[in-house]
């Protein structure tokens, strides 16, 4: 029987029993028993401090576009709901972590600021993108990130510039209970028409190579150094391999798609089959790119 949560935590806005299918782009998973949605940084801090005091493990959720959730989750989940205000200082743009990632790229384009075109097709939140050091078409967040603000696992507020070693391919130091609150990108004044043309080109490429019409969580495995996970899976003949409603996409082999009623267990099994077959055929150990949550 899970123990009751303390009053200090329950003062933070929250909902109960929310299906992860509604909180993630893949659309699978059990119930999020406790979803906390602070609307201010102070409330987020109160959440973390209350969890620390009680010795409760917690998770941070953004747009749920890089997540496979297996089963129900009793642990409190924090999903920031900060005001969607952007701050511009010269060519620098600061966004709250809960701001939509694609919406930020669009806002930058509208303001004639260049540098976030790569982000224009990457769903989720700004916080998730910083945590994952999201990237596409040869660019990633660390190329433009000049400051970030976050809560430490103890709930202290820190704002700093990134340092060497803190961000690399699809990885950052912002794990282990750190909560990104906002990020500042250093962009360049540019011609809005050119920025829009670049965004359109990236969208076109994405539209022809990725299964955007079906529910998915982006690429499932990281690209091994110098190789493409998609190509390795494709060469293993796994496109179209289906377990229940979970399938290796016919359009891009590193995407697993949900045809509607897939379960988390089906995705877990499909990921394992793909990983094993690629290891047998190519001798390459694929590492998940998605985050996997289980109790
Ligand atoms: P979530 O999925 O909610 O969370 C991912 C991880 O970030 C979790 O560990 C979570 O705890 C953590 N997290 C979330 N918010 C915070 C926060 N505020 N503070 C600390 N940690 C946090 N990714 C790419 O890099 N490049 C691509 O080209 C790309 N294309 C995609 C295309 C599609 C169609 C889809 C569905 C996904 C794609 N992705 C891509 C994957 C995904 O969109 C990115 O990883 C995205 O940045 C995740 O953000 P999110 O808010 O959805 O994070
Ligand atoms: N390929 C195949 N078969 C496939 C898929 C790809 O042969 O089924 C080949 C392509 O023909 C191409 C090569 O593999 O020659 C690379 O494919 P692609 O250009 O689609 O890029 P990717 O390496 O598979 C990466 C990122 C994507 C990002 C794109 C564009 C990873 C794991 N994936 O994909 O990011 O959108 O580049 O920059 O790094 C994500 O992280 O979730 C994601 C979607």
C-alpha cells in the first residue's frame, strides 16, 4: 500500500491517475498515479524539497516525446506548467522549460533569429530538449545554449553557463533529479525569409524519411559512433516486424510505431528483438535513445 503524500507536496497543483497514453507521444504505459504541475518555479522548488524531505523518488516529465513507460508509476511525476513567456535580449532568447520546443523554434523564426532551425521538427518541451541535448541535421542544443537554470536534486536554484563535458550526443548532466527551469539560446539576427526556407527544407526532409503520421517516440536507439542505427536495423530485414500493434516502421527502421492499441509490453519485446537481431547480425550493441520508465 503506497504511503500518503505529505501536505507540503499536496499544496502543489496536481492530478491523479492520468494515463501515460495521454502524456506521451507513443501512447502507451499505465497510470501516472500523481502528476504534479507547478505553475511557478517556487512551486517546483517546493515539490523537490518536499520529496527530498520525505525520501521520495520522483520523475520529471516534459512533452513525453522520448519516453516509453512500462506499467503504472507510483512515484510523483513533475511536469512544469510555467507561464509561456519568452524573453528576448538582443539576439538571445530565453524560454521556460515547459515551453513547446517546436513553438520556440517558430517564435525564433518569426523574430528573425537564426540558430534554432534544427529544432523546428523536434517535438516535446524545451526542458526535455536541453536534458536530451536534442539535435538534428548536424546541430544540437549545446551549439546555441549559453545559460540554463535548474533545480539541483536538493531543490536549490542554480543558473549557469554550460561547461565542457556537460552535454554530448543525446546526453546531458541534467539527470538524477535535476530539473531544467529555463534555457537561453544565443542566436543570430537573420533574414526571416531565409530562416523560414531552412525550416521548410528540414520539414520536407523529415516528412519524407520519418513516420510522422503514426504515434512514435522518435528514434528508439542511439546511432553507434560512425553508424546509423536505422540502416543497421533495416539491413537486418526488420522493417515491418510487428508484435501486436507495435511495429518497426516501414518508413524508418529506427522508429517503432503504435498502430493504435499497442501495449508497453509489446514495445519492450519489440525493442529487445531488434537489439538482439542487430547484435547477432552486425555485432553491434544498440543503446536505447528513448528513456524507459518502470517502477
Ligand atoms: P520527455 O520525453 O518528456 O522526457 C525525456 C527525458 O527528459 C526524461 O528523462 C525526462 O525526465 C527528462 N526531462 C523532461 N523535462 C525535463 C526537465 N524540465 N528537466 C529535467 N529533465 C527533464 N530528438 C532529437 O534529438 N532529434 C530529433 O530529430 C527528434 N525527432 C523526433 C521526432 C518525433 C516524431 C518524435 C516523437 C520524437 C523526436 N525526438 C527527437 C525525440 C524527442 O522529441 C526529444 O528527445 C525531445 O527533446 C524530448 O523532449 P520532451 O519534453 O518530450 O521530453
Ligand atoms: N537509413 C536506412 N534505412 C532506414 C533508415 C535510415 O537505410 O530505415 C539510412 C538512410 O538512408 C541514411 C542513414 O540511414 O543514409 C541515416 O538516416 P537518417 O538521415 O534518417 O538519419 P538518422 O541517423 O536515422 C538522425 C537522428 C534523428 C534526426 C535525424 C536528422 C539519431 C538516433 N537519430 O537519424 O533524431 O531527426 O538524424 O538529423 O541520432 C531522434 O533522436 O529521435 C531522432 C529522430
